C-alpha cells in the first residue's frame, strides 16, 4: 500500500469540505449536496481500485485463476 493513496483521500475530503462550506454560506445547499455526493463517489472509486488490486494480489499469491 502506497502512502500517496491516503494523501489522495485526504485531499478529496479537504477540498469537498471547503467547497461545501463555501456553498452553504452562499445559500446553495442543493449544489453543496451534489458536491458531497461527487466527493463520495471519487473516494469510493479510489477504494474500489485498491480492493481490485488486493484481489489480484491474492490471486497471484495463491495461484487461483
């Protein structure tokens, strides 16, 4: 596992939080919700990629095809 993945997830979280706070202050709660959902989807895409790599490693280790 590479440490850069943790930094990517943290950066996504920080950016989404700042944008959501700015949008809420400007009374754009609907767009803020959309930004939150997009941030969640991006974080899940990173996590799914990591899980896929994990399964590939397990298949290689145990010789399961």
